[in-house]
C-alpha cells in the first residue's frame, strides 16, 4: 500500500494516496504516521519534515544500517503540502509531481 512500507518513499506515497482520495467524492483521508513498524522503521517520519522528522527518527530508537538518517529530513512536512495544495484541483499537484526528478531531494521540498 506504500507510505514507506517495503522501503518505499513515504512522501511520494502520501501524495499519491492524497491525490487518489481527492478523486473520490465525499471521502476524506485519515492518515496516521508511525515511527516504528517492521519492514521500514521510522521511514514515515520523513513526512513530518525538519526538526519534527528528526525527533521522530530519534524516538524510534532504530540503530545500525537500517536507521534512517536525520540529515535526510527535508524542510517541508505533510502539513505544508496540505497548506500549499488545499483547494487546488488535484491536477495541479499531479502535474507538478510529473516534474520531480527524484533523490536526493525530498519530494515535498522539490515542489513549487
């Protein structure tokens, strides 16, 4: 289902789920962020951005080669995305996502 599972990109999947939900009439998205889960611990922290992301990674207490790096926390969070795109047609976000080049920049930071 994405959202960081199986080593996916939590930011990209959040945006995909949000876009898909926006296409369903009368439906709202409830999105929960977990700092610990089995296959990709603390990866969802990246949707929090900045210092909140770093604190989430630290709270997860994941160590070793599987630990996400706090320096990869981008500036923007899912709250910034909502503020930037709320009220816009879904097509606006979709078209901007088509031009995101990919790592090393976090997806949220590559938009607008």
